[in-house]
């Protein structure tokens, strides 16, 4: 089968197409024929070496997939060959490939009405947002930084579905898009310091990093929560929480209910082929992507 691999760390050009054996599912695992995957910021951070959680190359990136089950390992009872699924892959043999193996508990059945492209856009981004907002209550003031991005645009929809008053930071060009998702208040971060424009926030969700986390503490209520999905250095403040998403088929099933109810949709910036993975990485790193970039497998 074909896969995208890299022999060294570096820029997008280190990504190359290789031929490898089709993997076999072990106990509790599922083999999926990949129809589509999507780009996450973690992909290019791992490719470049900014994040080292996969260890040294070679490895194949790709944390999201939507596709069709072709084989199951021992003790797998909830899926069988022919099932259409979506979910996560967290291994050195990721979803930038024709086939991928992943634990069954990382997957959910692809809901009717959600095509492979939109399903592949969801898993990592939507679980990050879903797990960040498990305790959001109706009427709370929620601030989402980078609200038009891959995680951000899903986060604002989840917060709205839970009854929150949602404030988003984004370029002015994305404000109409975000209003269409229900955002109540918008701040153009290129023109306005958000710390002067908003206060008394119950929850801040930081998807930017840098000094945004420390600055965000200034707009929180005394008992608010600052949820950081980007920073590497924790802040010494009881309101600060570092978030690492956890793959969960159960959470994806709950997300599917929101999709079916019309309360959640993934914005697709563009659809490209895995053959163009390097170019997709360049676009993602530019920071000018609205929603998600989805990559379809070679056979599609």
C-alpha cells in the first residue's frame, strides 16, 4: 500500500510517498481502509521536530480517519468488515496511508448523512473542543481564541449548544462566518487587544499559545478556568488547566448526535489528495485556514 513517510525532521518537503505492507490488526484493533484524513497542527509540529512525541523518524503522520473496516482483531465485537467508521489513530503508523490500524475504542460508526470528508475533519479537533467544554453551563461567558480555526470553529458551536455566551477572537475577514455559527461577540485580534475588550469571562479556551494564556488570566473571573490546548509551560495559577485530548469512540458518538441535530458542522477549507500532503502542510502552517484541510486517499 501507499503511505506518506519521512526519513528526517524538517519542512514539508521531507514528506514522501512510500510503499509499505498493509498492517494487520492485533487484539482489540481494527484495520480501516482510509477514505480521508485531515491536517492538524500537531502534524506539522511533529514533522518539523517542534514536538517529539512520536520519537525519531521514520514515521507516518495522520491522527484522523474516516473509512471502511476491512478486518478486525481478536476481542473486537462492535465492528465488522464493511462498517463505515471515523475516529483517531495515535501511532507511528498514522492515517496518511491507504490503510491504518487503530484500537476499536478510538472509533465510532460514521453517522448517516455525514460523508467521509466531513467525518475525517472531526476527530482530533472536535474531541479537543468537546473535552475542553464538558463543564460549560448555560449562561456562562466563554472566550475562544482562534475561533475560526480547525478546533476553534467547532468549539464555539459546542459552547453554543450548551447555552453559553460565546466570544471569539479572529481576523475581521472571519467575523461573518463566525456569526453564522452563533458567536455572540467578536474581537479582531489584529486591531484590538482582547484584554481591553472583554472581562468577567468564565472559561477561556486558548488555541494560540505564546503569551495568550498569561494574558487570558487577566480577563477571567476569580473562579474561572483557563484551558490551554497549545502551551508547553504550565502557569502557576489554580485557574490554569493544560488540555490533552483523549481518543474516545464514546465521545465521538455524542458528537454525532450534535451533528444529526444540526448543532455542529465542520467547515472544510479545502480538499486535497494525500499526494499533495506537503502543500497541505504549507497551507496549514500559514495560519490562514478557516476550518479544516482534508486529504483524500489515493484510491479516492
